[in-house]
C-alpha cells in the first residue's frame, strides 16, 4: 500500500516532510508567504513503503490530505 497527497487539501505546512523514514515525501515548490515557508509536496510511489508514518498520530496531516493511493 502506498500513499498520495491530495494537492487540493494540502496546506503546504511541510509537517509530513519530517516524518517519512524513506524520504518518499518531497517538496515540489517552496513559497514564502508572510514570513512562512509553504511547501507543496508529493509522494514518490517508488520510495513509499506504505509504513503509515505520514498518517500516524505523531506526524499526522492537519488537512488530512494524505491517503492510500
């Protein structure tokens, strides 16, 4: 099982980038907005091991934009 990011829901907060043990989540675009760095992300399905860390309680997505592909 691999995961995907719904770009319509993604807040671009970047929290998920820190949690992936396989570095499958990567930024596609960084934008500075009012002193904040917003990062649009994607998940590389070839690197995603389906471990679920990105949707776990520790690294949960506040927008619930990450789901099973």
